[in-house]
C-alpha cells in the first residue's frame, strides 16, 4: 500500500478508495464501531496509519503548546519483568524532577508492529504528549519511524533498533553476555546453556551474541551451546530449564538473559533435585533487588537501572528542545558481573 506524501492531507475518501469501502464504513471503523467486523476495522486502521491519516478533532491542541507530559510505551508482558518496572519507576521520579509527568501506555499484545495500537493511541499522542519513551521496542516495530513522521520526539530506552535514527539509551548487553561466559569458562564450564528472552528483543540478541562470540574465541562453536528463546519471565525460565536439563548431553551451567528467567531456572533445578551451584551454575542479568537477597544470592550482571533512566530522561528533554536539529545519540551504560552463590566450578572439577 503506498504511503501518502507527508505534506498532503489524507481524507476518509482516500482510505475508502484504496480499500474499496464506503466512506461511512471507514468512518465507523476508525472509531471502533462494533457493527464493523474486526477484520475490516484492522484493515482500515492499518491503512489510516500507513497513509498518514490524521482525524480532525474538536479542540485538538497545537503542536507548540506543551503539556508537560511524557508518554512511556511498555508491553503488557514486561509488567512481569522487574527490571523494566524499576526503569519505569525511575523515569517517573526523574521526569518529575525535570518538571514533567509520565503517562504509561500499555501495548496490549506485545506487538509494537500492530498499527491498530498506534491508531488507538493517536488521540492521546496528538493532544497530551510532548514526547514518547519506548521501553519494549522489538525488531519488527514500525512505531519509531511513525512517531517521528508525526513529529513526536522519541527516545528508545533499554532496547534498541539497529537501523533507527532515534536516540538510544541501553546497557552494554554484548559485553555483559561475554562477561558471564568469561566467568563460567574460567570456573571450568564448557557445556553452557543460554535461556534468553524474545529473539526480536535487542537485549536478548546482543546478550546472546556477546556470549557466543566469547565461546567461539575459546574454540567452542555456537552449535555446541544450547539456546532457547522465550520471554523475560519466571515461567519462561522454569519451562526452558526443565527442557534443557533433560537434554542427553546435559549442561553444567545456564546463562539466563534476565534475573526473572534465572529465578525460574533455579526453581526448575530444585524440582529436579539438581543442586546449585555444585551440580549446576546459574547466572542472571540485571541485578534486580531480590537477586541479592540471602535467600537467592544470584550471580548476575549489574545493569544500572537508575543511571539508564536518568540518561533516558535527559535525552528526552534535549530532544524536545532541539527537535530534529541535532543528530541522534546512543548512550551505552557500563555493566559489571556480581559474583554470588549460584556459580561454582562444575562438579567434575571439585
């Protein structure tokens, strides 16, 4: 479907012509009228976003009238990811210090490429938001370029896109993955499993890339390293670890892409009567508060949520002030390994 010229005014008649529908059907579909089938509503909303349609709304604010409100887009699945909620909490407090309030928009399907969501959010974006911070961007997301086309200041935080021209603030995920492998390799582990979050998330991909590149440099090819992709949840960690620990050639250590995943791995090992760390070492990523408790004492990568949030907010303010006049920035926050009680030499070396 061709995109319209950004300077042109797309009308309901234009959308109706492309989809071969009546104008009244298009109008009702855009407001979510239940008399219109879900398939038709989705097609109309998708066409409206791709063609750049902007509904005329009574009292719509002018673009030069700031509201002091920043939107934060977060996938509903990430509400189970304690690191994400830590970042969100810090963004809220930091933005208050900068004189801004935060409005959280929940992506209901964990699919930022669903144009219907942006169509639903458009009234809020147009009328209330001075900028948007995206916390759960995925590689199939069209949201960044569409928001920029609408003239909305955008900052990507925690996750990034390889080909985007937007400000990015993220942890040094590849280095963190390599540090976990260095730690486990120096302990004597050679058969190490990876349980990651979604493959479409840059955090998962880059942590896995750093880990696999380190092992390759040590002579261990990627095909010798079991890897599973799932979500950043306890349930994902438990399910994947249960399968991984049943492999014919068992692993002696597991790298989890997040501490929430690692907690599920620990529970799966306990359920199988596998002692940690004497029979299985487990390392997480993010260093959420619970990981450092005496009950868990998880070896993990410390990813600085406070610093990441602070830089994200500062970049957001700068982007609001400068618009597109300055080039996009990329801030990479340093990480470090925190060694605790869930990692040790494999039992064959003790």
